[in-house]
C-alpha cells in the first residue's frame, strides 16, 4: 500500500481524491474537536466550507437539535452556539445533537476530500485506532495536513508522520512518497514531546496568546479517544471497529 502525505490542501484539487482512501488531520483543533464531540454523544458532525453555508443549513434545521459551531481565526463566530475548543463539547452540550462545523482550515479540508471513496478523521487523540483500521483495509492512503490558510503547518505534518510510523510498525507492505518521508523525519525530530511541539508551533503560540493552553493539552494527548470518525454523505459519524464486506471493497 502506498501512503502519501499532502502538505497542504491547496496542493491538489477536489477531483484528485476521486475513489481514494483519505485521512484528514487538523490537530489544532478541528479534527480533535470532531473526536471530542462524537465521543460526547453528538449524533453527527456536518463539516462545511463556508460560514454562509453553515448559516443556511442551521436556518433549515428544526427542533433545536442542531448546533452551529466553529471558529474564524481561532475565535468563535458571532451568533454561533459553540466555538472550536474541545472543552466546549461536553455530553451536556452536544449529546444527541447534530453539529454544523465551520473552521478556518479543518472543515474545508474535509469538504475538499468529499469525492474520496473513504474519508477518515484523525488527530493525536485516535492515532493507533486509525492506523490499525487503515492497515486492515490495505488501500493506498492520502493523508491531508490541513495546514494554516493553505500554508504548511508543523503540527499536522508531524501527526501525519506519527500515523505513518504506526502503520509501518504494523505492516512492512508500505511504500512512501517524498512528502511522507518528510513527515516521518519531522516526527522523528519533534514527536517525542507533542505538547512542547504544539506550544512552540505557530498556531500553538496563537492559542496560548488567546488563553487557550487547555486546548493544547487536550490536542496533544495521544490515543485518549480510540474512535474512528468516517465522513460520508456530508456527515461525520463513528464506524464500528470491525471491517464489514462493504468496507473492504
């Protein structure tokens, strides 16, 4: 199986993902938030690529069972129900509800991968579970580092490298691209202390400046949410651990 890391979503167009198995990573903070929301009992997460579309969907929702969530430039958007901090996604806040999520980078990257055959959501919080699932599938894999406004970012690429490393520990049948090799090298250099790396990367410094140190703490925790979020039909839900026949095709 061939594993390729895309260092920025801007490097490819939407149709590039047609028929592929794709993993989207935005550890600070969208994919970490998605995991937290689903772990807290959210019915589903609906990622969107624009604030206007998020507002349109929320207007058409009924019964108060939909929450409008996310951020722009790290800050909660006026009129939204929740921001983009994992600490906001408690069972009391989100259990049984649909989450409409717009973020500056992560939700856009997920939507961009919509033509994939399979799309999984990953962060440091579920690395081992995702690695195990991908190896069982045995498909070629595209890993998207969501980056920062289309520009390379360290933390997503290191997470991608950590994911590939785990996959390589589970099987020797992996071929890597130059970009994947770069992610492995960066993970080797900085991956021994994920929290320290996040505190010092560009986006981590922005979060710290805005008093969001607790988000860095959560997002740097490895394998605390061993779940597999799956994006299909415009919605992210959890899939079962086992692979059924339709998954294997």
